[in-house]
C-alpha cells in the first residue's frame, strides 16, 4: 500500500508527536492487537540505603496490608542479607508469581508479566503506585519504566504488508524493525522504542519501550508515557487496538 499523510487526532496527536511529524508522510497505519505484555518500574535512590535504615520488617508488614495484601502470600516473602551494610534484597512475589516487588540498597523495582488487557494494565499500575507509596524510600535519582509486548496484526495479512518496507530492500530479507529515541523534556527524560518480528507469535511484532526520567512514579507519568508510546508507534505505522 502507498504512503499517506496521517491526520493526527485524539491520543498520540499534536500534543505528543515530535515536532515535524504532524505532516510527515508515513506508511499507512495498521492495526495491531496486543497479545501479552509485561511492565516493569524501577526507582534508583540518590544514595544507597544501609540495611539498618531500610525498615524492611516494617515495609514487609505494610505491603501485606490493604491494598496489596490480597495479592501477597506472606510465607513466600524472602530476605537475603550478606552483611549489615548494603548487600541485602527483599523479594515479595505478587499474584502467584505473575508480579514481584524487589527492594535492595540502590532501588525498588515492581515488575509484572502475563498482562493481557487494559484491566490487567490498570491493575499493574495501581499496584505499582501502592508499592512505591508504602515503601516511601529515599529521595530518587532516576526512574525507569519498561513495557514489552507481542502485538498481532489485525487482520494477520497486514503483517506482510507492514514488513514489505524491509523485505523489498534485497533478496533474502524476511523481516525488519525500527529503533526510535524520543527526547522527553517535559519529564527530563527520554523514550526508547524498538520493534522487530516476534519470535513467539505468527504475524506479530515484538515491541520494547523503555523510558527514563528524573520524575517520581505517578499515575500522570504512566498516562503521559502511554500517550508517547502510542504516538511513537504511529511513526512506524502501528496503531494499538483498544481493549
């Protein structure tokens, strides 16, 4: 299919597209359905936290209370400690292993896998925000967010059309992908977006989006980055189906 000028409206439109892309000619937009995804959020402390200052017993008890308590089996929480300084890790599994909270001297990380729909994403974000609020760690140096997904083209025949931009380059070229890096001055950070052929699913791409910022983890930050992810996917002609 030929190229066309994308009219930008709604989410991922003029408020989020990088300057110069509002009238840029891009390949025709193609719809994809996210099959499964993972979400990981980490915050790095400005200074490492010594074991004596980490309040790990208090933190573990707080995590086991409302609202996260129903997703935690307290007997599965583990603490490893090599010394009284900075060599320790508190690990808290969530939802029978589908998620986890990890706290060490340098950072707190909340990670989830096996997401399937918008409801799962909302739950992951709510749990992440609750965990960060309960831990109340030291001042943050930087936050990192990672979203990875397998997305199937809808209809599947659109996968072949999408890949023609690469397969037409030379004989033997069977697929390709992109790497896009977008500056995010609004949050003093950047978004790195990459896509390639999925090795797990037919007629699908694997998308990896990694963001870094000096801002704290908030609901507004998740919403902002979600919009920027959609806008960046639009640059390569991919549109996510709403679920």
